[in-house]
C-alpha cells in the first residue's frame, strides 16, 4: 500500500512539474487553437510508430522477453524522459527498472539499456548524414548546412569515445567503486557477472547490434511523419525531402542539448531558425514545436500511469511467490 501511494505521489509530482514547465514550453494552448486536440491526438497516433520501432530495436538486444513488451517499455521510458527530464538519466533509470520487472538482472538490464542508447545514437548519426546530404542538395549555401557538417564531424569522435568507455576498464572500475568506498555495505559483482561483462558480450554479437541500429534508423525516419502531419494541420505542407532535412537537424540540436531538460527553448529556437530557411513563417515553425510539446503531455501522462500499473501488477505476482517460498 505504501509503495502504491509513493508511486502515485511521484507521478503527481512529475505531472505538477511538467505543468509548471509548460510556460517554458511556450504557448501550447495557442498551437492547440490552430490544430485542436484532434490534431494533437493524430500526431500522437503517428508518433506511436517510431516508439514501436524503437521498442523493436531495444528488444532485439535480448531473447528472453517478447519484443512487444519493449515497445510498451519504450513508451513509458520516453514519457518519463520527456516529463521528468529535469532529473538526469531519468529515462534510462526507468528503462532499467522496467527490465528488472520483466525478470532481468540489474547488470544485464543496465548493459542492454546502455547498448540500446548507443545504437540509437549511431542510428541518429546515419540519419543526420541523410539530412545533411539533403541540405547540401537543397540549400548548399545555407549557414545551417555548414553548422550541421561541423556537428557531424564532432559527433564521430564523441561516439567512438562513448563506445570505447563502455568496453574499457573504466566501466569495471565504476561498478566496483561503491564496494571500494563502502566494503561492508556493498558487494562488488563478479567480473563475469557485472555490467562490464554484459556490455562486452552484447557488443561481441555484431549482427545483433547492427539489427538494433537498423531498426533505430527506421524509427528516426518514421519520426519525421509527425512533423509532416503537424505542418499539414497548420496549413503549410512541405515535401518529404524538406521534412527529413528539417527533422534531422532538429534531432541533432536536441541531442547536442541533452544537458537542457527536455531541450526546452532550444527545440523551439531550432524550429524557428531551420524553418526560416525552408520558408516557414516564425509562428508556424514555433507552432510545430509546441504541438509536439502537447503530444508529449498527451502521451507522457498515460505512460506514467501505465508504469504504475506494471509496478503494481509485478509486485502482486511476486508476493504470493515469496509466501510460497517461505
């Protein structure tokens, strides 16, 4: 009972923070007046496709649980990350927690979430290459194109270092550090049973990781459908090439701005800056971003309650098992 109340209290706190930060999101209500809640619901429906594809990419990194459960977990993970972005690594921690509820060890869950995050980053890099190629073709003289090329060049060593750190002894050092600091309160995992070993085992299966990257690329591309729908609702339809070019740059801005909770302000500024090159009026470019913020609320709030339900259901399942074991 206390656990249920604590979870509901946490959900209420996240909702309150998200609502308070709505002013930071901008005038979501103004965008809603243009497209309506029906339009936001349609955007949520189209956004369900990239969420499902990301879930498939995540699920491919394991063989124990049906893939569809990872699509549900991805929906919840994104909801936590979008509404509780003020908490560092909140989405990743939610993902690890959900996997433990599916029966995974913490070390295995942590490794899978980490490798999935890397696969998604690699997929975004390839998607950004497509976007930059489109920008070079459509607007070779645009300042945005030059900055996009610089960002791509910087991201290559960044990705390489991120992967190298995961596979290096640094990871083993970090997972044994609590035991070194508090030897009487914390046991270090065995070398072959910790996160470091699990990460290396995953990366050793090149085909599995490549398949995960491929599905994440499909997810990034499918995510552009949402902007296409938003612009049609606002009366400013763009072609497929322009949409892909627009979204690839916006996603790059959000990834670079990972230290800013929810990329608040930066996403809106990115849409206005990049949209201007595509001929979009400032208010329309801003409205696209604000409609996405509305979709985040529409999809994120139910995701939090779905997480509460999973926690409650798995707790009820474990209780009889523990009594039987006793």
